[in-house]
C-alpha cells in the first residue's frame, strides 16, 4: 500500500521520515510521495491533492502546544466536531510523552497527524499501525525494540568470571 507524507512547517524531516518509514514498512506501507508545506495557505490544497490519489496521508507538523499545529485546521476543514476540551470526537488519539497525535479515518482513507518530534512519533506509531493494520487488512507487525540489559552488562564487566 502506498502512502503520502506531508511535512507542515517541520524541521526534523529526515529523522521523522526515517522513523515513519521504519514503522510503516513493517506493514508493507511505502511512502510514495513526500511534500513540504511551508505555509498555512498551502496546507489544505496539499492535503487535498495527496488524498485524491492515496489511501493514507501522514502529516508531520510543528507542535508548539501539546498537539501538532495543523490539527485544529485539519479538524475544521474536515468538519470534525470538538468536545468541551477541544479534542476531536471519534478520532483516535495517539499519546506520546508530551504530545498528542491523531488518526483520522474515513471509510477507505486515513490521515495520521504527528508532531515533528521523532521520539514522540516512535511512541505514537505502534497504536496507529495496529489500527491501520485492521483497517486496510495489512500483514506483519512491528518487531519489539531490542532491550539491551545495561545493568547486567555493567555488572558482568565489574565482576569478570
């Protein structure tokens, strides 16, 4: 399956793209189109163009507050109602340490909204990929991150046998 990647006012594009490619690649999702959107007025046309040809659009945006800066604009454009806290109704929230991303779904398409922070993206992609796997009937899964036993390594280096 092909997907598009749109960077909105993002600065860590290479690091974010590597992280996204790694996770989505496990599910057979390939980034077929990458766009950079340097101003707000170009955001909606760029999203529209991407969604006209691809089933999945991934948006990476600056995030001055707890959510990506493009999120409210996207919710407004798509007429997604907000609850009393300003969160979108019926949209999967993706929680990181300090930021929140979103997975917006329609019948046959999805938009993944992520902050321009590779560490946060790494926390948000596993639950997003789980949902995308079900939605698009994808195979495979993200392998577990290798756990390096630092304490054991340190202890063994201090007490050689």
